[in-house]
């Protein structure tokens, strides 16, 4: 049913989410008709998941992956070459930056349509609560993606296209609020069997993903708002996530893994040597999980590159919605930032010494325990090292690099921008847009 409903109405719904069509088709349902029927709401809920996994996730992974040097551009397409160079070469009209921006707001608008219309349509209460919790989650994930890439952004979508811009610290806090609302919904009214069978994609653990993303954005809200209460919420959420379970975005022969398509089939991207970080530790077994060796150099900038492995080397491989190891590294960072350094070392060691057998995704470092200095600066550097290896290609390193104090522009070795310029189309249409960041 998910496939039949999703594909039959997805094109109508995705078009409706982005714009109004001037030419009406008397044989097709209008947006209002679609959103006032149970079938239409179901189709939009399925379509939201498909659009995120097939389009938004690709932009949120590959674009910042190039900027943070996880990946090398391996193409002569000008926009991709300029993304790889970074700095002032990255113009506001860059297509990859535009895709990250526009696809995130498409997700937000589709989620808003569910939030506004699902309460008005007759359905089982458990089905409605599942749909609404899922919509809040996806909206929060889109806001989190934007806040990791831009200095400011609209918190929501306005019909006139003139939404005010807000600082990213406020956007992280809003993402946390949405996730708390999602969690409250699920606790008050657990999702129905119909929600799991007809709407939620296979392999996606909604409650654990809400908790895990809540931990992620609570950490960022705490750091950027100087808010110890948010840090405490991050710690609490990490403890609530079941680290033995997985949650994934699934793919099949029709809806294929987008990173595999662009990285392997098309070949426009490739992992940089040693996971793209100068902090890579010899003997780290995660290198062989994420990549397989090659002797290639990228085109045109001649970076040593490897081949994709892990979750990205087959068309039907699922991509995690979060990795369990992130929870321990969030907890370690919370401990450092609240002065519990020895507790932070315990969490770091849980990641360093973890073997593949001890991880539900088979990600293990198999390293000795931490032997460095037990100081704030040394531990934040070690946390960054572990995040680079544990969370490779999860769309997090651009944010991690800034937050954890790694070198940035004008030194372009580890990241080639601090924040992205705003898309030219936004500047042309929204008078509230701020000046572009210098780099």
C-alpha cells in the first residue's frame, strides 16, 4: 500500500509542496482535495519520507562532505569544482548549495502540510499521532541541516516568500522543541498498527530516531546558547536511545541509494584518503569499513581518493538515520563542557575500544584506550577525531569542524568555508535576507 499510494500521488504532492501550478488539470486532484482525504494524507506522509531519503539526504550529506574534506569532487562540472575549491569561489548561485537549501525547505513545507491537515481528516488516532510525530521529526531534521550549513535562515515557510531570518542557535532550539512535541505525541497516543504497515518505511525506528536527533540538536542548542539545561537534555536523550537497535532510510531497485548513484555509478564524488582528516589514527579499523583502497587521484584537484564502502557501495543499501556511536560521543562532549572530564574519557574509550561485533552496524575502531591529556582542549580534539571516524559521511563534519575548533578559512586544508552563501534565488525574492558570510 505504501508503494501504491506513494507513487500514485507523490508527483502531485511534491509539486504542491513547492509551488502553486498556474495550469489546472481537470483530471487531477487539486492540492486541497488531496490534503482533505485520508488517502491523500497517507500519500503525503509516504512521499515526505521518499523525498527526504532520495533528495534532501543526498544534499545534506554530499555538499558539506566536500566542504569539510571528507569527500573530493571528482568531476569537471563547474559548480562541483567550485564547491571543492570553496572560499570566494563558492558563489551564491552554486547549484549544490541551492539544493541543500531548497530541498530542506521542501521537506519543511511538506511536513507543515501534514501538521496542518492530518488533524482535520478522519483516521485512527494512533495513525494520526504517528503521522504528526513523523512530520515534526522531519521538519526538525530539515531545520537541523540548514542550521549546520548557514549562519541564519527562516524558521519556517511563508506563502509570500518573505520569511524573517533567525540566528542558527534559535533554529537548533526550535528543532529541539519540535522533537519534544513529537515524543510527547507518541507517549500520549502510541502509533497504530496501520501507521507501521501502511505509512512508516521499513527499518525506520521512529521513537529512537526522535530521541537521537533530540540529543544531537540539544547538544548544539546547548553549545550555541550557553545553555546547560539543553546539555542536560542531550545527555538524558542519549541515555534513552536503545543502542542495540538501528534506524535506517531504506532503498530498493526503484528508489536507489543516492550516494551510491552519484558517488559510484556517476563517480562525481569520492572519499579522501584517511577519511579526509589529518587526525586519522593508524590502525583504526573503521577505515576499512567506510572505504576500500585505490590509487586514484581526483579530477581536477588531484586529491588522493579511495572507493566508497560502508553504506554507500550498493544501490539497495540502507543509510542510517543516526549511528549509535554518536550518542556516546554526544555524552562525552556534554561531560567535557560541564567539567566531568573523567566521565568523558569513559565514553571516548567506549568508542575507541569498540569492535565490530559490539555495534549493530558492525562499525568498530578496535583501538587501545585513550592515553592523552585529560584536559578540555585535548578531549575536544579527541572527540573530533572519533567523530570523524565513527560518523563519516553522516553530514556532521562541517558543523563538528567549527564547533570543535578545527582550522578554517583562510586555512582551507580541513574545511574550505565556515558557512555557505545564501542562494541567489532567495536574495532575489526575500528582502529579509542578510549579507553573505565572508567565508
